[in-house]
C-alpha cells in the first residue's frame, strides 16, 4: 500500500475536485428533461428572481395586454410576445450563463438566451442583442444541432436562421 503523503499533490487535487456545477457534463436526456421543465416554469417566478419588484411588473404587463403567458413556452411560441418580456428573459438567461451558482446548466441558459433573441426577431421584428449576424447564426446552428433540443424549439430556431438570411436580418 502506498503512502498518501508521498502522492503527487496535483493528482490528488484533481481526484478530490468534483468540479463546479457549471463544469458538470449533462447527458442529452438530462438536458432535455431540464429544458422541458424550464419551458413549463412560470415566467413570473423565474424572472422575478432577478428583481423583487419585477414579478409585479410582469403581472401588470401580461394582464394589461390580455396575455396568458404563464410559462416560457407560452412566451416563446406566442405569435406576438411582449418585447419587454423577451428582453427580461434574455437578461435572466445571460445572468445565469456560466454563473457558478446558476440553477440552470449553461446549455439551458444559452438556449433561453438565444430563444429570446430569435423570438424578438421573428415574432416582433426587433433586434434585442448587440451580437452580429454571424455570431447569432453560429449560436443558433449549434443549438439546432443539439439532440436534446425538441423539434418545436428547433423549428423556431430555424425560423431565426431564415430571418437572418433575408434583408430583414439587418435590423
């Protein structure tokens, strides 16, 4: 039996380091389940976590426009979602991307981020990002290639790619 005191400290450190949540490798079926859950999650609850007064503002925004936006799926697949709500969702996702204490895997936060941008482009005709078209295209293409992304979401992302191919992409 070897003496642990003579072991290489770097190797011991690597063996002991379980990694942070952001470094955790998620299996495709786990990401799919997390994404399904997130899409059914209450928009007001998650976005309200960014700012305590925001939940009330979101409720007022939804009710003043007569919208029934209970979940992220309702928001992204609405024919004309409120642009302010898409901006807030983009902020929410951006805040949780690569954050060490994020409740969401980086991949899920990234998908929410891009879905907010794509929904704003194709549903509202507004650009809510400073990313150039090439960067948007690369992010959207990466997401559409992920096995854990469902077909309905993939179709919306493809709409974003088509939008970027037209002159309308130059908003």
